């Protein structure tokens, strides 16, 4: 296995956080669109 340096590890963590944030955003956006919350975007 290749041992990743700190720069690669930091980039992987940032990428993972970005994906998680994007998924949460899509989740809430879908809930708003389906009318679970009675608020307008």
C-alpha cells in the first residue's frame, strides 16, 4: 500500500466533508420541495 502524505490526507478529508455537506444540502432541498416544511425557498 502507498502511504499517503499529509497533503493527500488533508485533501481527502476536505473532499469527504464537501461530499457530506452536498448530501445534506440535497436532503434538505428535497424536503423543502416535497413540502415537509411550509417555507418558501
